[in-house]
């Protein structure tokens, strides 16, 4: 399963644009895994709900089953940070 990071998320990943996981069974465990790999600030960024949108195979997380959505080999999770404008 591949996780893709865009724009502001790259600040938390040290510039890494993707991450491969074979261990996570659902979105919740994936977020825990990403927090262990990239640090607790990134985990906080993911779960705050106001920082980014998570897509599972092109669908919004809620449409895909929420935090308990099951992950399969070949799935793609995208982390799309919200854009701030002033």
C-alpha cells in the first residue's frame, strides 16, 4: 500500500513524497505507523481534522469507511493538506 504526500505534508516527512506500508490493516493503524516513522507532530497533523484531507483510492475517508477503513495491497492513501490563504 502506498501513501502519497503533497505540499505542506512534505514539511513533516522531511521531503519524502511517498511511503510504502505492508503492515497496516486499517487507516487508524496506518496513522500510528506514520507517526512512528515521521514523528508525533506528523501524527497530530493527520488526526487534527483541520489540517488535511485523507483519500483512500481517490475517495474521501468518510466515504471509504472512516478511520476503520480496511487497507488492501495495492491501495493508495493520499494526504492532501488544506491550503491557507489570507
